[in-house]
C-alpha cells in the first residue's frame, strides 16, 4: 500500500488539491452541502460580477497602462493543407461555446462586472508567403500583434489573425488579455478548435462534451463562497506560512527604479534528457514530485545569489480544485507565495521535501484571492515591485497533451507560447519536464539584470540540480554554485569602484514590509 506521501507525490497538483479539500472537510466536519452550489445558468442575462482574478488583473493593468504585460499570446502553428473557411467556422464554434471569449468588462456604480456580447472573433488573413523570408515576416507580425495593448473597456479583449507563410504552413495568432483566459484555458481552446475544425471538414458533429459551466457562473460562485469568515481564515493561514525574518534582496545589476517596469529579456535552455531522468529519479528517491525537486533547486539557486534565504517565490496554480472547473474557459489561475524553508542547514533531499510540502500547503489554501491576500499582508504597496514576491516558478502551463493535435490526415497543429518582450516580475522561471526532456526559459526584468546574469542563473540551476540528483545527502552549506560566487566578487568590486555606493536602490523599508510576523 502506498504511503500518504507517495500517494500525494503521484497526483497532479489539481488532484492533490481535491484530495486535501476532502481531508479538510472530514477533519472539520464541514459538509460540502454548506458551500454555495456551483450551478450553471446563474447569470441568465449574460451579466454578472467580475471574478477576484479579473478584479486584480484590471487593477494591475491600470498600473501598467500602455504595456502589454498581461497579454496572453499563443501561436498555433498549422502544418499541412488548411481549409481556411473551416478554421474560421471552428473559431466561431469555440467562441460560441464559451461566453467569456465574447465578454467585455464594465464598471457600473464603481464595481467591475462582466457582460457577454454577441461579438464573434474575426480571423483576418494576411499572406506573407511572397516576402523574402516568410517565416521572419510572420514572426514580426506575430510579435507586433502580441505587443498591441488592449482597451479593456472597449470590448472583448481578444485578437486573432491567420498568417499564411506558404500554402502548406499557416500561423494562427490568438492573443487575449489575461482577464479572459489563462494557460489552462488555452489548452481547452486548442483541443476544441481541433475537434471543431475536423467536424467542419467532414460534416460530422464535433465530438465535444457539452459546456456545463460558464465563467460567469464560476465568478458568482466564488464571490458567494469566499465570504468574510472563509477569507479571514485563508489569510490567517497564509500569514502563518509566510512568517519569518525579513527577506534578503536578490542583488540586481542596476538600481531598482522608483516605479515597477516591465521591459523583459529571455533566455531559453535545454538541460537534456539525462537531467530530466535525474530529476525523476531524485523525486522518486525522496518521495516527492518532480515539482518539489525543481522548486527546491530554484530556491537554493536564488539563496546562493542572495547570500541568505531564498525568500518567497510565486507559484501559479491552475485554481481548478474541483472537477467541474476542468472544462471552464476563463482566468481561474491564482499565483500564490511559497516560502521554502532553508533554515538549519538541511540536506538537499530535505530541501526538496520542504519545497514539496510548501506546494501542498499552497494547493490546500489556493482559494484565497491574490489581491485580497496582498491587501491584507501588505497594505502599503511598494510601487517599484510586485507585492509579496519578486520571483516566480512555473512548471508548464497547458493541460497535458493539449499542445498539439491532428487536424486531418496530413495537417497538424502545434501550440507555442509567444513572449512579447515584457515581464511582470524580476525573474520568471518556466520549466517543462517530461520523461526525456528538461527545457524551459528564464524571463527577467531587463532594467534590473544583464543578459549575462540570466545565463549565470541558468548555469547555477543546472549545477544545483546535478548536486540534488547525485548527492542528496549533502548539506545546503556544501552547495556553492560557481556563478553566485563570481557575482558576489563582482558586486564587491563594483561597490569599491563606486566608493562604497550601494549597487541597488536601498530597500530597507521594502524589506521591513516583507518581513512577516504572526
């Protein structure tokens, strides 16, 4: 029989969330029937409240006005003969199934709400096949579309375009504001678009389940569910999890501006099949998930560069802890702060276990809206940075298997993310881990970090992963990533050259505000 730890390790994050929710219900004696019912058709007139996520995204988009930092951009790469009429019809079919894709945000009486429109997304066709370099021309257009800012008040913030690279190669640009979709949503969209296209081509009904819940139903349910008592309990739990000494600042290459900036750089990496297998083996040996190994390695890498603890790391959760939410298109995801405990000079295996426990605790408390949590814990926002955390770790962002599909006997669709040159935090690490692949990207604030620093962080992450896989019994103090040591020497030299001037904007007030107390 599996131990509880092993059982949890074998589950996905969402399965663990559901399991832990059942455990909490059994322990407290709270009946599921006591919760508001998550029911379809709760907004029959197509109008209702904005969700907590939409409310927060509306607010931060106002802070980043004129910057496309909250555009969710995907490129659907279509290889093989394409029926453009069937594709346009398939887009309309998918948009017709999910009201949120035709929804605009409205402010009425000082409150943000949603309103479903009858607007079906247009799919204009642009032919770049005659360009000297059609692939480059398509890439430039895709980048331009992904960088164009939405007016959230004007209408559904959704933009599509079909680019013909050659007769047997097209790219469908699908760009939406984060108030409409998240990564999980786009996995649903991709799967349904492929099924709807095949149905249009063959004249047969699309093999798709009925849509039982619209995002408006979810928003109304969330508002009714997270009332004063539950919200107070959730915030209290997070305050306890984040309690500890003031955090060390991750050293930057340039002073932090007075207001947060969003100009981003990016470095992709491929650590190879041996590293992927080593992460899996290390996870199995420690009785944790690969997520725990990767998050632990990231925390150790950041701590080495900060010269102290790793601090708080933001982790996106799909926010779909109930099976009914799996098929809902809309921004259910919630990014929450995790504190990986590195105190007491733990072994590397213990670090991965602590990282895994922090993740399980986050899943069990994922119902807290980020905006409400930030408001309760940091009422005085520092305009130069994101509240609660400066760095992020993300393990993939699409449902498994939804990133590619067959559209026909000779036509395939592959979904790629489309970065647009912005970044929302100081550092954002995204890792894709499979049986024989460990790839990813490190996005960084280009106002704070040099390209070389990003390369150094990736190099050090590889070093730490090798240590975890090869020497799990070693203590944290024995892990000395070479890049971190070089950066500390360079920082000391720079400080001396600048006659003792600090290498970054003083952040003592920010540190105090980020030192949690019970």
